[in-house]
């Protein structure tokens, strides 16, 4: 089933063991947009491949940094779309889902 199915898991942002302030009745862990984990399985992704890493607290990406447009371009590629050609016209301008950025991350492709 995973040969034909792409599974994507991710959170909204990174989480760290530090506490959010101001401390209220229910303080939680801090949110960080500079380092987070997403995993892909099946559907043309290399099994067991790790791309990149964060610092020891999970605060910032330190190796293999990618932009969200790279992730989107890669997902679209795995679904059979060329992100540079998938455009829509709005207000007289052609837009694409990955804006003017994004590259397919070929290192994770099977």
C-alpha cells in the first residue's frame, strides 16, 4: 500500500522543553518556527532517510535546512505535479503554490 500512498505527518511548528511565559494557570512548552520535524513515508520517499537536524533543544534547524516551499515542491512532485507549471491566474498575475521559491528535495526521493 505504501508504494502508492504518500503519508505526511507534521505539526504546526517545533516544540521545545522550555516553558512558555507569562506563566499562567496552564503554561506549556514554547513554540519555535526555526526548527520542526515532518516525516514522509511511502509514495516515492526513501525509507529510513533523515534529512537535516536541529540543535540539541530542537530550537533551530542547523543542518539540511529547507524552506516550506521546498517541502511543498517535493510533495507536489511526489503527487505527479511540476510545481513550476502548476499556476493559477489572480489579479492579472500567474501564481503558483510554491510562490517563486521551492526546489524538489531529490535527496529524499526513492
